[in-house]
C-alpha cells in the first residue's frame, strides 16, 4: 500500500525527491550521498536527475551514468557501464566480477578522490554519448 507521503513524493521533481531522501537519512549516509551528488553535478551540470527503483537516485546523460543506493553500512554508486571505463585511480571497489557494471562502495569515514570521481563521471557520459543511437533522418 502506498502511503500519502510516498504518493506525494512521486509527484515532486526528481531533484526534490533526492533532497528529501538525503534529509531523511540524516546521518553520514545522507552527507555522503549529498557530497557525491554535488560532485556529479559539478562534473556534468546538465546531468538528468531521476528517481527509480523504490526511490533510488539515478543520474543520466544519454543513458544511465550511476545510481546512488544507500545501505546500512555503505553508500553504493553503481556505474551502469563501469566495466567499459578506465579507472586509473582505482575507485571501483565493488561488483568487480561483472561484465557490465562496476560500483564504488563508500563506508562511514571514507573519502573519495573528488577529481578522480568527476573524471569517471565524465568518462561515463562520453561512453554513453558514443553509444547513443543517432536520430533517424526524415526523407
């Protein structure tokens, strides 16, 4: 059953839903998710914020770049096509066995190299743009 709060949240813009999620967490996970969101927005000011899959924040640019999941012990940023991205700083530390996705698990007190993370976000956007299907021409 959907609560009135959840029903109302679905009508809010995604950015406001993400703001609410961060506020509701109210702990290190909210601060961490807010910081990573800030870095994503710095790297790609025109990124599209969405909320999918039971309230999960999603950042897209010609396709999904990353999701921001929160668990009891980690904030997980799963890059949809992370396996095809160069990661010279070694930020990916989870889902390494997969053939498509890669993730960054951030635990309480851990920091992520901001510049390396922004470079990874930009690389994901470039990968998506390169794989995007061109619009069909009208004859």
